[in-house]
């Protein structure tokens, strides 16, 4: 069966998907009484599946192994709202989650009673690095786009974008390490977040995006985007390349440029 699927999919297996009934857009509006009312939809089964909800762009505040390491307990937040969550038969290593990450979570809503206390709990059924940008990330993406397209920038925006040779060298070292055996492919936002985390420093997400744009324009990096997926490859070059001849960076030059 797998051989047939690969042949009909040009050698690539299909990506599994999960159907979500409704995203939770206003977490503060989800009350214990509303969750209890979901019991009116029971019994669940093949012809009446349990409703699946999603929380997009949540932050992982805490992660804890429970049940002798067999399960995972999480604390998720979005805005001022906080949620306790349980992920059965999964470890932190298996799902690649850690405190501080921004995630998209799919779950069942349930009521949990423990030691006489009854509270709302999310029973997670899937978790992934978020494909929804935070406000800061959206601002950084928009600023880099405006720089690339030659739009007017304020003095403050120019100062944010200015990047030293040493900073570019750090991001290039990370990319060389990632790509030494070929391409890297993944969801765009999580990939850029990983690059930013590896590069570190002030305005790391902004500088990660700018570095990819500059390396691509200078012919050092092949960047292919398809939907939410980003594919990166190194491009062999002869001799040195002047990064600061990139038109994106030329626009940033001035008397106080680094």
C-alpha cells in the first residue's frame, strides 16, 4: 500500500491532517458550565465524533511529566487566559515541546475534578509549533518585506534593521551547519524561530529573516516557498561575496551605519 501511495504522490507520502470543529478565538469566553453542556452531545462514537477544538498561537508556560513519565502535563496561555492541559501517552521529547514555545494545540474540552476541585482542562490530541505569528513576529515580517520592496522606513526602523558583519556571520554559520548535508525544509515560522534562537542576540527573529533575504539576494542561499513551507539550500559560489552591496542593506546605510 505504501509503495502504491508513493508512486502516485511522486515519491512523497501524504501529510496526515486533523479536522478541527472550531478554533477557540476568545479563550476567556470558555466557561466550565459551557464545557459541561457538551455532555449533551454524548454518546460519542463513529457516527458522532467528539468535538475537536483548537487554540492557535498559545504559549507553553510550563511542561511536566506525570504518570511515571508516561504522560505530559502542560500550562498554556494566550493573552490573559491560562489553561491546564494533559497529553496522554506522550513525552516532551516526542512532541518536541518546551517552556516558552509558541504552539498550536488541538484538544477535547473536558471537566477535571481533582481532590475536590473542579476545573476546565484541555485534553490534547495534537500539538505543533505555531503557524500563527505573534504580534512581534508579524511586525518583523512586515518590516523586512518593506525593506526588501524599497518602501520608506523611519529612523527607528532603520536602526532596528542594521546588522553587523559579525551578526550576519553568526547566522551564516548556523545555516552552513544545518545545510551541510543538503536541504532543510519545514514550516516557515518554526524554521525562522529556530534560526533566530540559534543566532540569538537582540532582535533575533528580525535579523534571522533579514539574513535569509540578504543571503538569497546575494546568491548564497536558495530559498523556495510553497504555502507555509520553506525550503533552504546552500548555493556553491566562487570567491568572496559582498553582503553589504545587497540593495536591501544599501538602503540602510547612512552616517551612523555600522
